[in-house]
C-alpha cells in the first residue's frame, strides 16, 4: 500500500470507480482496517462520501 496519502486515495478511488465496489470491499481486498483508514483520511483532510462512493477533500 502506498504510504503517501494522495497516492492511497487515488488508488482507492480508482477501485471504487472502475470496479464499482463499496469501500468496505476495497479495504478488505487490501487488508486495511476500516477504522484506521477513516482516521488516516480525517487526519489528512479527506472523507468518504457515501452518496458518490468517493474519497474527497474536506
């Protein structure tokens, strides 16, 4: 997994978009803990928008 938050967000958003997956499924594929992932997003001014199924900046 990319350590750079921007690369990580880009990769996850690509999977969400291109493979039409839900976030929980993508995270399970990469063996990422959802709580830790959401915390990391928040710490870096990102959030997951369920209505668009995308990670966005705050």
